[in-house]
């Protein structure tokens, strides 16, 4: 399978199904990220370490998850 074939099983040619799947994946990714950022902070990770692991700046991850 190449990148052009990434469609959910059974989606056929209905873009609404594919777009709903994309939205669900985004929400899941956000939840997984938030959970793991919180866990990393509980374990003493710096914002720089978390940013490096996510491939973003420490400022970016702190702005998004710092409270």
C-alpha cells in the first residue's frame, strides 16, 4: 500500500467517511499526546525533553500543555 491508498476499510468513494476518520484520528492523537506529556512531566521530564521527543520546540509544547 502506498500513501495514495490510505482510506479506511469500507469507505469506498465517500469522502465524508474518510474525513470523519481523520477527525477521529486527530482527537485520539491529541488525547495520547496529552496523556504522555502529563506522564513525562510527572516523571520529571523538562519541556525541552518533551519537545524533542515530539519534534517541536519546548515553547510550543509548553504553550499547548503547560498549566
